[in-house]
C-alpha cells in the first residue's frame, strides 16, 4: 500500500515544495506547508504573521508553540482526513513530540538528501510565483517569459530569505534543529532516504518508490 501520511524532510531548497505539489496530484491528499501558511499569515497581517516575521527574515525557526497550533488547526480540515504531505513540518523534535501527543499519524518520512553547496545555489536562483507558489530555477527550470509564472501568469519574486545573507542561517538551523529528526524517525523504521539531485521527474519516481 502507498503511504498517504507523509513527512518530506530535507534542507531548504531540497525540493520538498516542488515534489509535494506533484504528490498532491498523484496521491489526492493536500500539501501542508508551514512555510506557505506562515507567508499567507504575514500577507494577511494576522497576529501570527506579525510574530513570525522577524524569525523568518533572519532565517531562524519560528517558535514551536506557534507552529504546533497552526498545524493542528490545519489538520482538522476535512481534506486532511485521507492523508497529508507535510512539507517543512516538523522541524524540531519538540514539534515531532507534539504530533505524537496529538495523535497525528506518520506512515513514511522521505528524507530528500542534497548537499549544502547545491542547496545554496538552488536558493539563490529560486524565483517563486506570488499567486500559486510554483517554484522556478533561473537556469535549470526557467520560466518561459522572464518574471512570469508558466502555470498561472502570476508575478515571480525572490523570497527575502533566499538572500546570500540569510541562506547560511537557514542551513545552520536545518543542521542543528531539524536533521536530528532523521534519527528520531529512523527508530520507528519509517525513514526512506532519497537522492534529491538530478532530474525533477526522476526524483519524483524515487519518492513514489519510497512510499510503497
Ligand atoms: P520554508 O518555506 O519551509 O523554507 O520556511 C520558511 C521559514 O518559515 C523558515 O525559515 C522558518 O522561519 C519558518 N518555518 C516554516 N516551517 C517551520 C516550522 N515547522 N518550524 C519553525 N519555523 C518554520
């Protein structure tokens, strides 16, 4: 049976968001990206968005208590009944513990492995659509028209935290706070390591194999 309650683990720029969007179409369960939820909260000017702002712009993790509440609320929506692709959550062992406490089931953890030099290059070259969130790489997956999203014609922009000043902070946060989750879930025997480099469609095939 194919797992439908998943965590995509991997450093910033590992391809979690891109692959999650493909998985949505194949598995028929929603992508739940805490980064996207936080950016939406910021755009809407909610108290959560305001609180998250300074952490995000500095490349630091937003406090666990805020994130756990955000995810719990999202998971109560009916579209998550049959499963979910967690993209960017959990990012700390405290978040993983909170998931267990709340009875949020995880069947598979896909660990997308990409080296720091490749991650840095991908983040610097990344442009994201303001409307639909699709991601492009200026060299390897460039939009057909510069600055315009291929999917929805929305405007492409560079995330503030994809800047050369912030990227090292994000890589450090991943190494220190998030990478211990590999061992955490390995103890449960549910981690599959997937090479996150090369063709996007090939990476997707590897992920699908890892879900069976
Ligand atoms: P992402 O879009 O996943 O790269 O997340 C962008 C930023 O949002 C991160 O650098 C953090 O500041 C914040 N963030 C997203 N998800 C989490 C999380 N699970 N825990 C803490 N902070 C998060």
